[in-house]
């Protein structure tokens, strides 16, 4: 999460700089983002394409930034990819868990996450003993377990792929329904997590406020022509990946800081609107330095003609 935020900050700090230092720092952080969360390699690679298409920058600067970014990605991710090829005999950029995650989100017992659908008995057991340990793996058949036992990581991924694609091809309607569930759980809340069922529904309310604030803030940023391309690409890649495969807490945690940033814009805009200058009392506007009526800044007029001397802290 820290790397995602740092990559966004460094993107803005380095994109227009003639000196390559900050841009190289962005490239290193972005490559580490892809190494720790492989799905974001797509967003990082897209950043290199976006920089080439940025017409407001000189052509030489665009080309330099794109080449630097891809070169750093190759230096960071390349050794791990080569290691995977030597060990597994296949080109696996970072990890081979794509189809495992896809199966966990798409099987006869799927809930959109690795948890099972929460029923009243499971919720009661959690509230009594705190047990929350049932997962999709627990419902594998004996035949499936035997097929997976003793297999190498890449071989198991091929088996997970056959299980996931078999379920999707045989249940296209259910897959579309699960995609809708995963989208809702990613953007809003995981209602199958027993910890979410607090008495005051604070989890659902706070996540709902965060979602609404982020959407409003995004519209405001677009209206004001903010350069929000990279944050939106990161959010889009994470949301699409979660919707098509599986929703997980680690993905939601990556999205939340960016939602907070857009939500903060919505909140600040609302506060400025409610406390706009034409609605503030005159004394408040004088105190804030918004009115210059020839009075000394060292004295503020109070109702009734009295004055307060001294500079306010």
C-alpha cells in the first residue's frame, strides 16, 4: 500500500522534470509495486505507454521516461522471471497463483472471496467462539485433493485452471452473478465476513461513505481537469482483476488510500461551499484576512464598536 501511494506521488513529482532523478525513483517504486502485487504490472506497463502519449511533454522527454521505466521494470522483475523459468520451465513473471485465485472465486461454493457464504450457524459460532476458519479449500473433493497432492506449483496451477474454466463454461450465468458480487464486495463491503456484522453496522456505513465520497471526488477532479490518469488506472486494474477472479482484502487495502484521496476532495469542496466567503460573518472574514477595509491588522472590530488589540494567534 505504501509503494502504491509512493508511486503516485513520484509520478506527479517526476513526470515533468528535465532531471531524471525523480522519474527513476518512480520507476523503481513502480517496479516494486509490480513485484509485490503482480496484477499491477499491467498498470505499471500502461504508465509507460501513457507517458509516450502525453502530448504536453517534449518528444525526447517522453521517450526517455518510457525507456527508463521499462528498463527499471526489466531489471527488477527480470531476475525473478528468469528464476521461475529455470525452476518451472515456463515464463511466469512473478507468481503462479492466478488460476488458484480464479478457482477460489469461481466454484460451486464460491462467495466472491475465499470465504464461504456466511450462514446463521457460522455467524453464531463466530460470535460464541471467534472461529472463522472455513474456506473454499475445505470443500475440495477427495478426487480433487489426490489430483493436487505432490504436484509442483505450476502443475497445480494448470489443474486449478481446468477446475475454474470448467465451472465457468458450465455455469456462465452464475459466473456473471459472481462477477457482480465481487464488484460490490471490492468497492463496498464483504458481507460474508462475520467481523463485518457489528451491532451498529459501522463497517458497512463507513465503507459506503468512502465509496460515495470517492465517486464524487473523482467527478470533481475530472471537472477541474486534474491529472488523475495513473490513480484511475491503478484503481481500474485492481477492480477489474477482482471482479473477474476473486475479491480479497489485500486488493481493497490497495484501493482505499486512493478512495480516501478522492473522498477528501469531495469533503473539502463541501466544506468550502458551506463556509463560502459570502456567508461568513464579517468579523470571521476579517480574522481570516479575507477582507481589506483599511483597518489595521492589529485590531479587529467587534460588535458594538469595541476592539481587540494584538495579532490573533
